C-alpha cells in the first residue's frame, strides 16, 4: 500500500511565514497552443514561481553549509527505499522532543519520522504561531551518532524557531543527514515495517526543494 506523506502545492499557499507563496500560471494556454498543432491537438505548459522552501520539502547539507552537498550531489541511497521507523509524540503534551524519546529505538540506516500531529493546523494561523513541536539538539546528536540516514517531521520546523542557532538543522546537515519538513498523514503509518521515499529534483547549487514523500506499507 502506498501512503502519500506530502502536502499539495497550490497557487497562493503560504508554507513558511515570511516567505512568498508560489505563483502558478500558464506559460502556454491550451487555446494558444492550437496554432502550433493539427486541429484537435492542444497542450498546456505551466509555469511556477516559488521559493525552494514550499510545501513538503527536503533540506540537503548545502541549505546550511556552503561546502555541503547540494540536491544534485545527494546519494539516492539516502533518499529512496529507506527502512523507516515512526516516533509518535502527538499525545505527549510536550513541545520539545529529546534524546530520551529515542533511546529504545533502532535508528541506524533508517529514515526516522516524527509524528507530532501538527499537520492538522496546516494552512491556519496556528501552524506558524511559534508553538510547534520540535527536536532538541541532544535528539539531533543522538540521531546523527546512532546512524540515522534521514529525519522527517510533520511540524512547522524541526527546530524551535526562537533559537537562531538552529541546532537540529546544524547538527543533522553537518553529518550529511537530509531533513524533510512539513510532512502529513504520518498517523497512517505503522511504527516500523515500511519503506520511505523523499526524492527531490536534481538541481545544482540548490539546498532545498519540494518532494513527493511517500511510504510503502506491506499489506496484511
């Protein structure tokens, strides 16, 4: 079974407060295309203008570090067909997710996804009000040290946005661990036993780009 874990990108949609919304338009309309083809044949060529941090997106090391790997340099082995493990924190009542939450988990070689439940606030004022769940620096150190290959979250930011150091981004990306933010539907996944995919387009000198994240869950 395939489970879509990404938000739909729409014209005018705000993902991150302060960043512009995508502008989606037609570069070539179906009507205008008719003059190029035989009668009854028409095409639509779309145009989108957006910042890289739009919708559900993946951060590569280049997003944080000038000498880090950009999207084009990422190994597919760190993005696709990954064994996944889900960390459920949506009923914990705590914003900060610490290393203590992870001590009993096997994360080596896995995509570690955090279900906080914050995706229910998507496209509302609450989503970006600064009260979202986040990982702490010690959690990031644990994940990097224990060999996680990718970390994802369904929250507004994997860091606490009041901390300008952005410790989680800094630690994970320094260790070459890609980050996926603004995920959704993680409640549909089992705790383990699924395969995870988050592959962005292959763009040089880009650190971040939207992804169609999904998981494959074995049937009963």
